[in-house]
């Protein structure tokens, strides 16, 4: 995996919905599980959400927090 893709996904801001304005890494796991059950959007954002789902599912969130840009 390209490290830039991971960095971009971690810092992508959710553009809509209940968590609009939050970075994808900061989305609650139940929200990502909901997306997983309903289907991720067919877009770059959908791919990034799917990646964050896998990150949280595998307990890697803490390892990626230093990558967050403030």
C-alpha cells in the first residue's frame, strides 16, 4: 500500500452526515460498521472509509494517530 494513500485517508474529512467535519480516523467504529453493512460509497471516499473500517477492526487506530494533521 502506498503510504500517501494511507496518510490521505487518515486525514480525509467526512464531508456529510452525522459526523461531517471529523477526520475519518476519528469516526466511531459503530459508524464504520454500519457503512460496512450497508455498503461503502463507490468512490474514493468509500475506499477510504473501507480502509478506516479495516484499521479499526484490526486495532491499528492508535498506531496511526500520530499521522493526524491538526
